[in-house]
C-alpha cells in the first residue's frame, strides 16, 4: 500500500536535493506526482517506509501533510460523458467495456481539473 503526502518547502530549501538525499538515506522509492513553483510537491511512497521518510523530511525543515482524500465521485450524478478522461493527467478515469466511467481513486493527485470539466457536477472537492 502507498501513502500520498503534500510537502511544503520554504524558499531556503527549494534549491537543495532533499528528496534525493531522503531516497538515499531511507531506501524509499519516492514518486513525485505533482509539483509547483511555490515549493509544494505531492509525493507517493510505500507505507512501510512512512516513519523513516517523514522523520527525515521533517528533520530537514520540510512541512508534511498526508493527502487522505481524492476527488469525490458521485456515480448517481455521472452521465458517463468522459469529459474528465482526457483532462486527467494521471488517467484516474477511464471507460469500462460497457462505456461506463470508472474511477481509480489511488491515481488521483487532486489537481481538480476534472471538477471544472464535469457538466453535471458529479465530481467535487473532498472535505477537509
């Protein structure tokens, strides 16, 4: 099982190879799912390494918060139009063999692109 965390790097830390060092020190395979210029990074790694990874990152001054929720999908509202499929950068949405929409919450990186694209509002932001 994997965990997703949002990392917040302050300006002094952005130029340092903290994630590379974390990988080398902990042996964790860390996948960067999303990053922005303001120092926020969404990562995914195996749950077995959670304590080591978080301890290292926090020790270096990186703020961490677990991403527990993904986009909320209401199957009853969905009209299976597929507007979300082409926009999703991680392919969290696809059609099954009967052309019904399927959603893989594990792939969601909460970019929110699908929320704005849905014509019937079957997708929404998770509550905090």
